[in-house]
C-alpha cells in the first residue's frame, strides 16, 4: 500500500512528498521507481481503547487489548489493510507475539513499538516500528526479550498487523489470521549444547577485529532492523544476556525448553565457510534460518552440498531457509543434484537464495511439492524453467511467490503456470532468455507478472484482462505482436502496466474504462495507431505517467478543460493527475491547445510534486514533470506555455521538430525549435533557413535576441527614437528651470515688463550685451553682469 502526502509547492517551499508505505519484505522485485497515489490503508476491526494511536488531526484510532495466552481472531484482511492492538508488558518479562496465518491462506506482517517510541502517536506499521517480523510466507513472530538491546522497558506496547495479499485463494477476500500474546516471567536460556555450538561459530567466523558487512536492515549491532552502514561480528558478544545466548538476541527465538527455533544471523559479517557441522545441534531444532547478507560467508569446497546439508536428516524442522546475498553456493559444481527433492525437510515452505552464486538447473520437484516461496534471482541458473505441475501429485502446487530475475533460463515458460498454481501471487522472470508465448494466466490470486527483457513472442492473452487481483503487469522489451486486449488496463487493482519496446499493433483500448488505481502506463516503441488519448484514458483518475512515444499515433491533441459557469473560467477535467506525458515521435497534428497550461505537468498548483520515497518513506528525489510532444506534425502558433520557467529543472517541456507557424516569438527561447513559413521552408528562431542536412542558411546576419528597449523586430530603430526624445525633454526641462531661477533672482514690476531693456534682457542667450547707459537708481549704480551673475565693474 502507499500513503500520499501532497504539499503545495512554491519555488522556495518543500516538495510534496509521496511516501510509499511499502512492505519491508525481502521480495527483491525491481519494478523501477514505482510512484503511486493510493489512499491510506483502511482500518479493520473494532476499537477497544479510545486513546491508542493518535492521528494527525488529534483523533484517536482504537486498539484491541491483547491478554496473555488469549488468541484474537480469526480476522480476514486484504492487502494494505491493518488492525491495531496493544498490550501491557510488566517488568522483567519476555513477550512473544505470534501471527498465525491459516495454512496456505495468504500473508500478513507484524510491527511493534514500545512506550519510548514517539509517545505512542505513530501508527505501528512499515514506517514506524522497533520490532518487526521477518516477512515471509507462513506464520510471523516477534520476540521481545527482557535483555533486548533497546532496553525493553515496562509499559504499553502498540502492535500493527498489516495485510500483504489481496486474496489468498480463489473467491477469497484476503488473508485469514489470528494473533496470540505470550508473556514469560520465567527466564528462558539457551541450552548448553547450542550455546557451545554458537561459540564455535563465533570463533570460526568472527575474526579478532570482527568481520564486517553492509547493515542492510539486518545488523548484529542493532538487531535485524538496524540502519547502521557497517556491522561488526565482534559486537556479537555485546548483545543479549551474554554473547552466545541467542534466546535473547533480537530476531532469534527459543522455545520453552531453551532450544532455538529461529536463528537470525543476517548481516552479522560472518567470514568463513558455512559451518554446517558446527551448527548441527542448532539445526536439529531450528525452523527458520536466516544467514543472508554475509558477503564473506562461503560454501567452500562443499558449496554444492550446502543445501543438501540442510536436509531432513540435519534440519528436520526447517520451514524457512534464507541465504540471499551470501555466496554459500560458490562452487564449480551444479548446486542442486537430482536427489535434492527427496531429502528436503517435509515442512520447508520458503527458500530465498538470490545472489548466492548458485549454478545449474532447478529441479521441478522443488516447486511441485509444498514449497510456497522460491526466490532465486541473480544466479547462473540455466536450462528449462521448472513448472508447477506434477502428474504424480494429488494436489496442485502451493507456490505463491516465484522470483527468477536475472538468471540464464532458456526455452518456453511452462504453460502449467497458467492454471496449476491456484495460489500464485507473484511470478517474475525478468532478464532471462525465455522464448515462446506468455502463458494465459488465469489465477485470481495473481498480483504481479513481470517478464521484461526476454525473447517472448506471440500475442497477449485476453485472460489477463480478467485477473481481479493483478497490480503489476510488465512485458516490456520483448517481441510481442498483435493488439492490446480490450479491458487489459481496466483491472480494479492494476497500478502499473508496461508494454513498451515490443511490436504491438492496433489501437489503444477505447471501449472500457481504465482502472481506478492505474498510475503508470507505458506503451512506447511499438507500432500502435489511431488516437493515443481515447476518452476513457483521459478520465483515468490516478494516472500520473503515460508514455506513448515512438508509435504511429495520428490524432489531434484533445481538450482537457471545460467551461465552468460558476467561476466563468475553464476548469481542468481530464488527465487531472498527470505528471508525465510522452507522445514524441508520432504523427500528432493540429494546434497545441493553450488550455494545456492548466495540466498539473505545467502548473502543479495545490497538487504539488510527487517524490520517489526512500526505505523510510521520506522524499528521496522529486519526480520531474515531463511533457514531450517532439517529432510530430503539430502546427499553429508556438504555445506560450512551452516557455515554463517558474519551476526550472523540475519541469521539462519539449515541442521541437514540429510544424509550428513562423515567426517564432522572441519570448520563446527554446534551443532547436523551428517553424515552417508560408513558402514551406523550415526556419529556426533566428529566421535562418534550416537545410536538409541540419545546417542553417542565413540570408543576412541572424536575428539576435533583442537588447534594446523593446522586444520587437525593430527594437534598434525604436531605441534611437526614444533616445532622441529623451534628449529633447532634458533640454526643454533645463530651459524651464533656468527661466524660473532667473525670475526668482531678478523680479520685475508688471508696469516695467514691456519696457524692460536692462542688461538682463538677453540672459536667455547667455550673452553680455551693451544696450546703453543704465537708468539712474538711488544708491549705488547698477552693475553690468556676466552670464554667471558676477559684476564686471562697479560704476
């Protein structure tokens, strides 16, 4: 599920954050930077406490009280639904929470935090927790030791159970589960034989200075949920009650007899050959073993037998074997022998061996038995991909998750995957060398199909259009042909669809609505024709990225606004969430509507920007808005919105290589932009003729960008005129000021004004003129004056 936070963004404000409350699972399915806008998961169940978890609006979400030894449930929960609980932990007490999922009935995850965490005002879930379960098929367990490194204070603890599967079986509505709390006041310690075995592992696999490995949320120093960048094996002895008692190590678990049932060594920095013999006393009782993310933990000369060693003889109770990102199968020999299935523990349901350097072929029996999860990506596994069908088995396969990305599988995908895996939830085999057609998957439980980067041919089955749970459909970079089935993008849970880089023909589906959750749609680089934006697609309520470049689409750009009588203005009514639109390299024609300025791509407004979230749900990188209409046949005036400058690099607009009308306004300063004049000649924005070889021929000096007072074509002439006018005004103003000063210094009587002919009479000419002797005055004779008003003589 995803949680979207939209914040209005100005040039100096915060970017709107879309934080993905994704599953913190080890399903290493790379679907690209998936950014979706989906409502916050719904709350199921009833509230028993009125003040359990406070929401941002100061309202409270209720939690059901958990009592020691009492199970709550059963409950039925769909993907991203959650239910809240709380319990009181006394001092000097251990607590174990067990989320029991009905056998073969989907999946759910468990998150817990204590009284010191955020004052109890955060929703316990993928973004807020101190303890979490290990997120695999089957039951989930969280153990909180009285010696936990986090301090394990007494007080109230908050618990969140989150659904992961949309449905777990045909016609179901989700996962069925119940939750049990077990408080242990009596201290349980590891048995002496198992402590001795763990001490041998420490001495052999932890060097004097301590091994080191990436933390990757599996740290020895801070438990399985640490974010520390480096983990040292030497910290092993600093954790828990004492160094080798794993009953009190976060992530591990013991039964009431002190025997380890969960052994968590992921990310400990072990540096040795996998010590199967030393661990024998522990493996006899362990149900879950996690040795992932130890890059120096190798299989050595017995690498091919590593998996064989974890057989029913050595580990009879094993249900989960997780070793991804540890090279425990590094060997020149084939990893899996022909007899591997005959010795597997009978209860084994989860195997994760991605990036373990496994080689050879995978026996079909591993999938055709009781295995529910097989993750084997990024290995040198080759040959035919195994199928789920076993003619000798009385029941169909229980497989729910099949991940085989970045391997070397060849041949066709067994058709049995389409109808002999009724609980199949995830099927991913990206970047192999698979050939043939895509199976006509029919499982109602299927949420993800990923087959990009193969050599698949043929058409897309109509059956995929009727899968009610499908959320991710990725067939990009194959050789698929034929048309897109009507209704393929209509699924109520579909969020992501990529069919780009194939050879598909026909038109975009235009007879059925596009899904309410569809956020990303990519059909680039095919041979599709007609209208790329049919009416039903324009109304897709959650679509934020649509790429359809590199096809044969030919149509006018559609209207996206309607006139609102109330506001007396045009209002955006289509593509209301769109942030990325790529129609480049098609045959689109006609004008570019001015109303496109209202698209969220160009004017984010209150919707703001979206973000690629990091693992903690924080904004890691803003999603750049893109409008690409380049390499089409658009005509008319260059749209003013093409010169978006407010948001800088956060918005990219490309309208080059079209048939815009000349001249290009000088306000449009876009490199590479050309237009077509009345004679059919293509010109650049400086009025030069663009030749067929891409060079430009200027009949005269290329028109420069204006540097005068005005931005028109005759800006230089206007600048000269304005300069002359300024000079005239300045001269006139100086004359007016001079006359005003003169009259103030030498006022005249009105009676003498007409007969005045004294020496100041010609001061306007700034000349000294002798007009005869001055008139007699009482007192001193009146002096003649220079143009500066100083006396020449005093008579």
